[in-house]
C-alpha cells in the first residue's frame, strides 16, 4: 500500500520521537524536525510508508551521527518483554488451545512500535489479549495452512516484539515439528525494528533458520531484499507477516498464502483493512 496524506504528518512526528529518544539538544532537535518537514514536500505517493521511512531515517541518522537511533530504547524494550515471559509461559502451559494462545502473544507484542501514530501499553495489552477476538479472523485458515505446510517463514517486526515471536515459533515447532521454520529480520537498524543483532541475542539462530533480509526499510520491501531472501519468500509454503510495516509492504504481494498478524495502530491501515484502530488482525492473503 502506498502512502496517504495522513502518513506525511505521522512521519514528520517521528522526527520528534527520534529527538526525544537520542536526548537531542534543542538545536539538533530543531534540525531533525525541519529537515524531515522539508523532505516531506518531495515524498512520492507511489512509495509505501516503509520506503519513505528508509529515506527519512537514513537522513536523521546522518544528522545525529548515530547509526542506530533507537539502540537504547531497543535494549529497554527487550528487557521489558523478557519480564513477561514467565507469565506467558504459564499461559501456554495451561492453555487448551496452544496455537491460539501463542498467536495472541505474538500479536500482543506488536504494540511495541515506535513509529505508530497511536501507542499502546504492553502490560495492558497482555492483560486483555486473551479475551480479545480477532477483528479480522482467519485463524482457522492459518491453522489449516500450518497443518499441511512443510516450510514457514515468519517475518519479524519490532525489537521487544521479537521475544514474543520466539515464543510463537517455539510453540509452532512443538505443534508442527515436521515444518522447517525461518525467521527474517531487517538488513540494518531502522526505527526499532529487529535486526540480526537482536535476533541472535535472543537465540533465534539456535531456534530456527535466521535470515537477514538485506532490506533497509521498516517492512519487507521485496525489491530491496537480497537474492536469498527473495528466493525464500517465494518458495516457502506459508509466510507469517508480523506488524503494520510488513503489511504495508506486502499489500498487495505477488504471492499467496501470507498471514498478516498485527495490531491496527493508525487510521490509514485501519481503512485498508476496513477495521478500527486498536483491533487485532489475523488475515490470510
């Protein structure tokens, strides 16, 4: 999906969030915001929001002289997510529908999104997620696809959320041990998205095949991916796409059997899905 007028203001607002995250001086903060505001006048409405974000964040990183603008925040997000693991493991142990519980956990983690127009509290989301129905509910189709699949690719989204993705894949391996699982991450730091660094720290390289997509966008932009990632994306039986950025990049896609798991956090994505901000989505495409 390409950008909407509403995306422009959202992306400009992200420069304010970056300034806060890096504890920028007033002068640096003003430079970040004014630069992004100036760039916004030339945004192409043929690009997806993640493609626009790649240009903007690259420029902000140059101005701030900082490769990973959200490095400190990502560490804090991981620590916070890990603090909920014991509780969530207990939920899985006592669940009479482990796949649904694990899927809900994976979606709850999607609230850790520093680019979102609307922010949600992780603790609050985890408290209510198990009693919340999917507004777009293709869960039975997901279950059916997993039963017959031989290969599954999970495309990760944000740091912190990746801890819940780990639990999700752990559960998938338990329930469907015949499947080959792959977890795909971003090619370089962009917003608070998961890269090979955070994924290895979490142990994904020991859990499943860990893949660096090579993309510099906060979403899987197929034409920017390396050849291995393109081949993997095209060849697996099922793709599970986490979060709004991946949804924005993969709607539409040239392939079928993509399951989008996300929390709706902006009006543009809500309109695309014909749902409401705050809804949780399990959509097969």
